C-alpha cells in the first residue's frame, strides 16, 4: 500500500474534554482509518485483514465503552441508561456483522468502515458531547487551564 487516506480525521468537534476518552476516541478513528486503507476490493485480502483485526477492534470497543460507562456511573451522569443502550446496540450490530462474516457472507470492508464512520460521527460528535457539559460541571481546572476529570481510578470504578 503506497498511500494512506483518512476516512475520518480527529478534530476538536470530537473532544469530550476528558483526555482518557479523547485518546480512546482517537484510537478508534485510527482503527477505522486502518480498516479503510485495507479496503482494496480484493475479497481474499480483505478477509485476511478482517480476520486479523476484528478481535482487536472488538476488544478496543469493549474497553472504551466500559471506560465511558464507568466514568458516567462514577460522575452520576443522568443520561447513563440511554447512553449504555446505544453502546449495547452498537456491540450487537458489530457481533451480527462478525457472525455473518464467519458464516461465509462476503464482507465489503469499505461498507463496514463507512458504517463505523457514520456511527462515530453521530455517537462521538453528538451523543458523547452530551456528557461533556455534565463532566464540565464537575471537573476541576488544573494549572494548564484545562478541565480535568479524575480518571486515575477508572479500572477500579464500579
């Protein structure tokens, strides 16, 4: 592969103001862009790539959703239940796509990455922004002038 193209590029539009979550969102964008760059139209190449990356992608999504949900619970975010439903629905769609792929259905990688892009654009840029104002109301301002949510104990929350 000679040149890389970004299907989706990080911008401040996606920032929720929590470094840990923003960094994870950047990782999700990198993953989608990597998938997009492997959408060659060659079915054999795409199947091989998808088989090698999909478990990593699923694990990344699970860790990210768990992180967000733990922070939401920890900060008593009032939209938690609705937000969790969208996470659960996304995981279900992801699993269904993987099951169809494993059953031998052709996966068109470019279509799959476009689905992921649309989900990121709507979920991260819109739904995740909903908890930004909540986080902002409870965050502390550090010497760097930025807002900070204490995420040091995320693994131990909940």
